[in-house]
C-alpha cells in the first residue's frame, strides 16, 4: 500500500509539472501568434499601399469593365 501511494504521488507530481510546462508553452505560443498576426497586418498594409501607388495599365482597366 505504501509503495502504491508513493507511485501515485510521483505520477501526480509529474502530471503537475507537465501541466505547468504546457501552460508556459501555451503562453509563449499565444504571444508568438499575436506577433505573427501583427506582422501579417503590417505586411498587408504595406502591400496595399504599394498596389495603390502602382500605375494602372490599360489591360487592368479593360478587365475591370
């Protein structure tokens, strides 16, 4: 019985440690995701600005009509 309790205690300790590590990783991943979204928005805005500043060719005008 004593050995069973010790084994259970070790398993619970490992589980607690694993949960803590996963929480930390989750926080890091959420931060990375936020940074990636911000970078994508910035890149999208820059691309839109570049596209707006490009002169339109006669082909693109004809295709839109």
